[in-house]
């Protein structure tokens, strides 16, 4: 890498490292302080009793019922788009299966898009369905994490908090104000924010062109801050209206990381053990940086298919060099690597380049990020996933030394292990089974435009993305067909709530336990040894569970590429 590449990476990561502890401390204050007057007024208006504590079953049922209502509201707006206002282009409604897929996608914080935003959605749908679901999906994820954390904090308690209190605290004190302020920055940089639907412009050749505009900046900030990822335009972050300058590209990278990387520090503050939060940050940051290094190295390598075409792929003052296929020349490889590694690791799914054009090693990194889904993971649920892996790692350590495992003063017994394991196994079951079934059924194979290993990778990537609440996609798979729209829609709903319910039950079980004092036999979890143990467990789980598709897929694609060169 040249010096400019190092500067971009070090400055970007340095800002994340500096901001994360501060944001984590602020988030802890939000949930440890009394209700504000504005919040109390909102609760009275909505008829909510935010001071009434909930057990885990009531918390979970409230979460499910509210999200079911949000889902139906979003679906009805998309289904009835043709008769709703702010639709001067008279766009028809989405088909029922795509409307179902979209509502499921956005309520689960996945933001998978089986439609082209500027071509198929009115401004009303973009605001009332898409942006609304972006807010509630992210808020639900963080509220869930707060409830799970209370399981470690409380002792002898039958409750884990109040869903509506957790939901609105983050929304009013952090999420909404940050989205508003950053939307203004996007407007200043050139992102449209208007109720106008389209404008007509003269091109350099003298022709006229219709440009689709709308409330883009407001959607853009919540898209990234909420680790949502769904774009106003089909090109997402590669579109010059969504991402007009290198500064906005860096800003979007920071938006995706600022809340997610702060969650370990938030956790440490909430449980009264800041050092524990630092240890978890070290784990997720190590995995993130390892992925970034591999993506940057992979994309800096020349595309072997171009070697016989007399195309220069070396770095020069006029070009970035390496694999520039599918990338914006405005951003280059380093900015693209930072953005793409962050958007996958943080389960955002926004893109500023074509994921279908990345080299096999980069795709391998993205798949590992999505299978682990915890470094740093999405808004709340990603870090909750890291906690369940920590519990299982502690359990293995306890087996090796013959002790009943303890984590943060709570004894981990068979019930907790079963719940953590149940939550963990949802991912491999859904991803691997759905991929295998889709490669056998004619309806699944008919959507594959690229035969061979690359087509297999596109199907695997689609189900991994839907499962991980990610939403990014490889463009060679037609996912707007009824089969994939319904299948991936159902997968997104199942992979969002099936792992979450056992974790809320786990929190309820831990909250009832007494906190045990540390003694000479306690395995401390705030040391470098625990970092190594947890990293080893996560890598081992990914390797054992996903080894065949994870390794063989990119390997076969790379061998296929070499075969095309030779013949």
C-alpha cells in the first residue's frame, strides 16, 4: 500500500477508537438516568406505563406484537402505493411477494432490497414505509440488548425492564437527534432533500434528462446510523446523490461504526465493569481489522483475467491499481475496502461498489463476517450474539478444568447453555439448508444468471445476507422472483426473532440468579487470556459449521477463474 492508503485507514480507525468509549458512556447514561419530561409526555399520549417492569415473556411478546404491527403497516403502504399521496409518477404498488419481502426486510433491520428504489417507490413509500421501518428496526435491536444486559446486572429479579421505555429512550435521546444533525451534513455535501419527485436537466450533449430526487438525505443518515443499509436509489452508496463526495463516503463509514463499536463500552458501563467492555472491544476490533486487511490486500491484487488483455493494473498517480472493476474511481480501493468491510461487519448492507466484482478472498471475508455476525454486528443484536458466544466459550473452559462455569458473577448451568446453543444454531440451519434446497429446486436454479461456482456463491451469499440482518447482495442472482422474495422474506423474519427469543429467556434466567463473589477459582473474563479463548471459540465454530461452503465456494471460484485464463 502507498502512504495515502495507510493514512486513510489509520485516520478512519483512529476516529472510531476515540469516539466509541465516549458514545458508549453516553448510551449508558441514557438507560441509567430517570425519564425526561418529553418522554413522560409521550408515554401519556400513547397510553403507556413505562415504569411497569416486564418479565422476559412479556418483554418478548410486546416486542413481537409491536414488530408485527410495524410489519403490517409497512406492507400496507407498499401494497397500496398506487392510491396514496406523493406519487405524481403514478407508480404502481409492489407485487404482493416483493411487498412482503420488503416489509420483512426493513422491520428486521436487514434492508434487503428486491426492488429498485428510484424506479418503483414514491416519496410517500420512501418516507412512511422505508424510513419508518428503519427507525423501528434499529430501536428494537438496541432495546433487546439492554434487556439482555439487565440479566447480568440484576439478581433475584423476575423482570428485565420495560420494552417501550428502552425503545423510546434510545430513539429520543440519541438516534433521532443524530440522524437529524447528520442529515444536514449530507445536505451540505450535495445530497438532495426535497419533496419534489423529479427534475429535468440538460446534459453536456444538449439532451434532456429526468433526474429522480426526493427526501434522500434524511433516509441516508438513518440508513447508516441504524445499520440499516437500504438505499433510496438502486445503486445505494455508489449513487452520486446518496454519496456525492469522498467526505460523505468517510462520513458514512463513521456513521455505520459509531454506535456499533461503542456497544462493548456501553456494556462495560452498564454492568459496572469498564474493563470487561474493553476486552470485548478488543475481540471485535481484532476480527474487524483482520477482515479489513484481507479485503484491502485482495482488492489491491491485479485481476488475473486482465493479464492477457494488456490492461495496466499497477498503482500510478492517475489510477489506484488492482481490481477496480465495479468500483467508483472517486473512492478507489482503500475507501471501498473500508466501506465494504464495515458495512458487512456491522450488518448494514449499504454498498459503494459492486459486491459481485470483488475478488474471491474479499467475498470469503464478507461471508465470515455474516456467519459470525458479531464484529461488531448490527444495532444491539450483534453484540448480544457475542455475549452468547462468550457464555459458550466459558462453558468449554469450565469443562476443561472441571468447574461449573461462571460469567460476570452468574453461574452458567444447563438451562443457560441450552438457550445460548439454541440461539447460535439458527444461523447454520437456515443458511445451509435454504442454500442447499434452492440449488436443488428449479425455481431456485432459474434465477441464477452465472453458472458454476460463482452462481453457487451468489445463492449462498443471498441467504447469508438475509440471515445476518445484512441486506447486501451479489447482483447476478434475480431475487425479485416469487420464490426468492418469499423464501428470503421468511428467512429474515425467522433469523431475526428465533435467535432473539432464547437470549431474552436467557436474560430472564440470569436475572433471577444471585451474583457470586469472585474467588481464587474464578476464571476472569477481563484478561488477554479470555480474548484468546473467545476468538478461538468463534473461529472454531465458524470453521466447523461453515467449512464446506465457506472455503470450497471461494476456492472453486478462484480455480474457475484460473481455468478461464488457461483455456
